C-alpha cells in the first residue's frame, strides 16, 4: 500500500512542500503520496487524529500549529525539545515521534548550498521568537566562535541565550548594543519582513566575505537584505534552500533515504515545478 504523508497548516494552499516531496519520492523511487491539509484553527488535534486513523504515516506541520504539534506528541527528539516546536511527526502504529528539522535545514543550506563555514564563525541571529529558537541548537552544534541573539525586546534574547548557555558560546543582545561588532553570518529570524519592515540595526555589522540570510523566501530583496547589501555583506540569501533542506531531513526521518536537494532547489529557484 502506498504510504500517505501531508503538510498541515492554516493557510496551506501556498505550500510548496507537496511539490518538493513528490520530487524527492520520484528521485528516490519511494512509494508515497504527499498532500496538503487545511486544519481549522481550533481543530489541529482532531485533524491529526483523523489522518492517523486513516493510516497516515507522517505529517509536516507549519504555521500556526508548530507549538500545538509539540504539545500533541510527548515523544520528542532532542532537537524538537530544544526548539520548543515541532514541524515533523512520524506515525508508527500507536507511536508518534515528534521532530524538528528546521534547524538542520538551515545549517545544511548555509554549509552545503551557500558554502558558509560555521565552525569558529561569528554568527548573529536576529529575533527571539519560535523561528529563532528552532535553529539555535544546530547552530551551536557547528561550534561557532560566538552566537549572538539580538532582539528588539532584549529580555527575550537574553532568556533564550540563558536557555542554551550550556550548549555553547551564546549571548543575548539589543540591536543597539551590536554597534562595533562584526559577524561572518547574519540570520534574520524576525518576522519583520512579513510586514515589509526590517530590524533597526546599527551599521558596520558585516565582516568581509560575510553572508546575510533571510529565513523567509518568496519576498524578493527584503528590507533586511537591502540593508545588508548597503552595509557590505558579501553574499545575500533567502530561505528557499532552508525550505528544501528541512523537507529533505523530514523525508530522511520518515523513509531513511536522503534525497539530492540540489536539482530540486535549482528548479524551484528557476520558478519551475521541481
Ligand atoms: P516566529 O515564530 O516567526 O519567530 P514570533 O514568535 O511572533 O514569530 O516572533 C517574532 C520575532 O520577530 C520576535 O523576535 C519579534 O521581536 P519582539 O520580540 O521584540 O516582538 C521580531 N519582530 C517582529 N517584527 C519586527 C520588527 N519590525 N523589527 C524587529 N523585530 C521584529
């Protein structure tokens, strides 16, 4: 029987995940289907239960349900636990394993697709919400020289840094206090670009050859990226590669097979169906 997977969210019509997973399945010869499921805002749990009862094998979870997915599944991987959010569920009989592949997706995109060196790097992570929390553990696992979490509301950045203090050299900061520091990789994990805004950063943050990374995709050159270009960032990137890499990691969790992401990402970048 063909195994069933899906991505659940609200809204969900825009999701590229079905196209990406269909491409992975073709490429690796895996027998599976992957659909979109629109869950009512007050009906996440019922939607999951129904999918499982019908024999579904796994789900990706996207906005606004990543925290509910965390609560849904008490059996969590270490990286899901650290992220405080879940984007991947795997069902096996009565078991439900909760995982989070976002952080691995980001670090793989940075290293493999963009050629960034994270070991010994000075990394600046902007934002202290769910998107930021989801990537801290995998970033620290790469042994950077420093990971600075900077947020408009500084207390949230400080709390987040304290939470991960045992995992590596991480500290919280305000935007203003960044003045005078330089970074090799700057990641925008704020939601500012959703509203067409940009974090209010001091100038001079970008070291020669540095990379500015916007975690969102499909928004063209956001305010953050425009600012980074003007401030001398060596390279600019959006989060499309992270999307493909987090999907590949979920595919690996479910199927034990690692798809080749490069052709899929190249076709998406060209505006083609992968
Ligand atoms: P997400 O799950 O996408 O991280 P979130 O938990 O609501 O969403 O967090 C949004 C993040 O974007 C926060 O760090 C927020 O900063 P505050 O904690 O100060 O609110 C940040 N953010 C949103 N709009 C911003 C803006 N215009 N400038 C700077 N930071 C912004």
